């Protein structure tokens, strides 16, 4: 089907339905793309153009980042900004204004968006950029789909010489040391830390920092140089069934965290790894969410401003450890300065922690406690992952909502403001 025909069908859907929300690949952890009437962008999956000279790609909004990488990496290009999964749509990346391990150095996805086409509530298609329909452009960036349906997007890619990352992994014994390592690593493009969120006392914040750069051709070992822009196909296992509910508990998470920390025997390890291992470790395990059992899990992510980051993170980690609701997928990152034009964008300069919690009867109490701490330290909750947080922490997005585009998440938030 031609794009023009698709757009006519989308217009008909938008005009004839109230409370519409667009849905990309459904990788939001909460109910941000669920609503009364859901429009799936999965069939908006065509590439429009690829300017190989300047590294500019244009595609429909349902194209996945994984599909962009399949085309661009062999040509010597990579995404400027990518989240922790490549299975998100381009439209979703804009609507969430996704960030990655390099926010302190290169900002959010929106920094590299040139323009996009947006269908508004009356079915009109407008082009939005920094020069045209500027107000709609910035309202849509991080606007969670509340301004309309993104149809196509044009954005910049970065030059790379290989599909590999030069990585250094450094163990940190506590929160003081990991914050010191982040400070010392600000000149690195990519930094991220796995953190043991169940430690207490002098070991609170025990972690491993991973920092990396795109490897140049001349840096690579000989066995990687021959096909440096192409990765070998790897075995990708599937979790075959939902784990029983008792498997994941405070004890098993504590054991996993200990083993993960101890598996790196040296203080510092330097190596070369492919970009998929560095950026998307969980994508290699299909149906990985089944380890949480049929009750599922939530992801909770917040940011604490840099000036009070250590104090705030310490209080958050103490609260998690005392609750016994451990997360073995706890990720700490450093954010750079906030772009004031992207007023709906989540990151502000500071430290962000993302945690996966198995759903249980005690979880709502823990989330309420964490919300209070985030509010106390002037932080923010990431709307893309929010499914439990109190509305008082998420109302900064309310002004982007039109009368037409509504999600369950935002009805819940706005009804309580």
C-alpha cells in the first residue's frame, strides 16, 4: 500500500474516533500506548530515503531501530542515541525522546531529528521541524503521543568505522567510588553502571562501571578487522515458559548480584565487544520477561539532580534494600544538561536509576516511598516506564494533551491533578 493510501486510512480512523493513541512496537513498560482507540503504526514500516553521503535517513514512524541498524551499520553509520533495546519504533523514540548511555555527551534522540510529519486531531498532516510548526515540533518531542500521530521522520546518523565498542569495565566497592568513576569518565562517550541495589552499610552502591567508545578500524584485533562492519549471527535463546512465582525473591536476587559482581575477577578489564552486546544485552534473550512469572514486573526509572545525586541515590538504595524488593537489572547513568526547548523530555542534569521490580503485594508501598524521595530531591519520573507513580510527580506533561489523543496512562494522571 502506498504511503498516501495509508495516510488516508489513518485520517479516517482519527477523525471518526475519540480518545485515540498511537502505538509503536509496544515496548513501553506501562500503559502509555494503551487507550480507548489504539492505532498501531507497525504497518508504517517503509524506508523513504538514505543519504549515505551525509548520514541522513528518512522513514515511516513504524520502522524499528533494529531495522535502521541493519541498513546503516554496514554503510558505516550508527544511531546517535539509542535506548537499551533496539526493538522500539522511530515514532516511539521521538514520542519518548529516548536517551541512552551517552546523554552526558550527546543528549537525547531529538537532538538529531531534522523533521517529522504529524497528523493532528482534525486529520491534517503537517511538517514539524525547528523552522516549521516549531511549537508542535517541541510539544511532540517527549510528548508521549498526545499531540498527534507521527507518520514519517528524518534524522541524522553518526559515522563509525566498525561495529565494535572499545570497552573498559571497572569495579566500584560503594556509592562514593562509582560517583568518582562517573566524574572521571565524563570524556567518554558512553558510560553506564550495573548497581547492586540490595547492599547496605559500607557496601551500598557496589557496582561495575562500563564505559565505551566506537572502535576505530586500526584499534581492532586482527580477527575482527576483516569484516569490522558486519556481525556474525549469534544464537539467541528463548525463555521457554513463565518461571514459578517463588523463583525470584530477595535471596535469589542477592545471589545473582553477588555472582555478577564476582564474575569480573580483576578491578579493571579492557576488551572489544560488538555493539549489540554493549547496547542491547537483553535483546539477545527472547521472552526474557518470563523470568518474572505470570504476575509480571514493572520498571521504575527516576532522575535526581546532580547537586544532590549522591545523597538522593543513597536514600533510594537504602529504601530498596530495606524493602527486600531487589532488582537484578539496576542501571545507573549520568545525564548531561537538559535541553530547555525539549520541555517534555525526561532527562535533567543528574543521575538516573532504572530498576525492574517483580510485581507483589508490597510493591505499591515501595513505589510510593521512592516517589516521595524523588519529589524530596527535586527529581523526575520517566513517563515512558511509569505504571504506578503518583500523579503529583508526573503532571509536567499535562499541557501537551489535545482533546483527541489520550492514553490510559495520561487519563489516570490528569484525573488526579
